[in-house]
């Protein structure tokens, strides 16, 4: 087993190889089961070659625009460092201010450009940011209203920040189809109230009114617009009903085409408007599922992605790309309630979002196992039935794929890394470093 620094060097080399393209590596589950036969579960693995393939796929789809890496989809400093070491990846898209402060203070200096993707209401963290010149230079906060500006100014009252607090406007990228000029629906996520150039300018001008003595308290440096209804919504669903899936897929693709056309036009107008009152350093857009579409927007200077590096099940149903399966987890068999049913410890590593089967993990090895509908995946136990159940013994591992990327790292202290079926070290997760940010 190599030490961590050697593992990281190997991983970076593999990532560099992956940029040249090629075929996705084979599924790793049998290799992982053999490689870690002596290691107790629960555990999780990261296949370096699959990560390499996925990184290369993201870069090719970005077509030259830099990709900011979404840390919530990774939740491992070591993996983040390795990805950022590759040309084409630049900066972190963080998910909380405490996380961003922790990353910005890393002695490796790997995390010097962090955009916090969601507004903060953590007064302690905001004051810590203001007191730290290095963090002020490295971290940009997200805002979308004057209400947030008022809260931040009140929180910082009586302090003299080391530098103006860097801010980014979050533009609502959801689609609101209209009939006769009147909106008849909302397709996308509920994030920001900023939709127009006038909305954005109002907040931008408000930013300029806050002072730290004679100096500005805030500095507007960027705009972000995440088209979740395109980047995070599969356009080729697989429910098992072929006719229904074809029909739903056709509808989804039409919705996404119309939505993309609308946000391309609206985002460009908002960016042009804001550039009249602020010197923007960046305009961030897109996500794993929309890179090749968002990169065509001339107003966007950088993209964002994270889940595509690990390739979870929620990214199996896209027509534009197919990620390799880079991460999986194993839990042990602990019971046999019937000859063709085994029960594993835990397994209910449910992904966030609307509840449903697509948010549950999927057993992938041994093949032929499925969950029982009346129980599903449970916090303490998950019963499984199928042809493989009879041959599984107490203590055997069952391997699962997770529905979303970084959430799997909330359950383990490290990702066991494989390269060509061989263990090559471990990558500590945030949890393994004693951190939990949500």
C-alpha cells in the first residue's frame, strides 16, 4: 500500500491520462470485492481509472472553458486537490462558508479561489472571514437580495474587514413558460429572486452603498446562473416502461431545448446590464449535465461540475454523455430471514431531493439482488432478494451505487482507492477529517 502522497501522485497521473479520451473502464465491483476481502464493511471505494475517464469527459464537453469543481459532490480534500491539479479545472464551488474557510486555510494552498454557491446566514463564519485577509482574497459569497446585504452589514457592524467582502449575484435560471405574456409554470429550482437585468442592477447598486469607513464593505465580482432543469435532470428516463420512457424523454428534451434558449438570451442580457455598474471577474454557469450546452453561451466565462467525476446513478440517464461508475460502497450481510433473502447492515444511504426510488442506492454486486418494496433501503438494515442471495454468507459484502455524488462521503471516513483493481491508498473524506458542514 503506497503512502498518501504516492497515491495522490498516481491519481494525478491517471487523471492526466484520462483527458485523452477512450473507453470507460469496466465496472469495478468484482475487483473491489476481491481487493478488499479482508477489510470490514461498511466501506466505500473510488476507482482512479474511472475518475480519470470522467474528468476527461467533463473537460472535452467543456470545450476549453475552465470548470469550477463543486466540492459538495466530492467532500474529500485529497480528491479535490488531485482534480484541481489537472489543466482545465480551476477553483472550487463550495457549499457552506465554514467549509470554504476550512479549505482556504489548507496549507497546500490548493484552494485559493472558492465561490460559495449558496448564501450564508452563519454570523460567526462571516466575522471570521472578515478578520482574515487571506480568506477575504480567496472566498466569494453568494447573494441574491438586499435583505441578505442588510443582514451581512448588521453582522459585521463594528468590525473593520481586512478587505471588501467579495460577492457574486445568483441569477434565477429556472424556466417560466408564458402564454400571452403571462407565466403559466415554473420549471427548475427555487433559488434566487433575481431574474432580469433590472433586478440584478438593483442589488448591484445596493452593494455599492455599504461602506467600511470610506472604503467599500462589499465588492461585486461575479454572476452565477445554474440551469438545474437541464444540468440536473436526466433526459432519457429508465423506469422499465419503454413506451412511457420514450414519451417522457421526448417531452423533457423539448423542455430543455426551450429552457436553454431562454436562459441563453436572458443571462446574456443580465450580464451585459450588470457590467455597466460592476467590473465582473467571472460569470459561472451550468453543471455536469449541461456542460456542452452552457459552454456555447458567450456570456459565460467558466462552468461548474462535480457529480460527473464520481458518476452516481442520477447521471445514468443523459443522452449527451455516459459517466463511468467511479464510486461505490459496501455493507455486510448480517442475516438470512429466508433462503433467498439476505439482510445487510444499514444501506439506507438515501440521496437528497424528492423522495422516490431514484434517490435510493442500487445493489450492483453480486448481480441479481433487489430491494423488497415494503422495506426499501433502511438506516439499520436492508433486506435483499434474488438469485445471488442463497450463495451469500454472513459477513459477505454487497456493493451498491449511490444516487448522488458527495453524500456517500458523509457515511465513511475514507475512500479506498483502486487503480486497475489494485489498492493504491486511501483518500480521507470530510468526515474522516472530523468535518461535517450541513
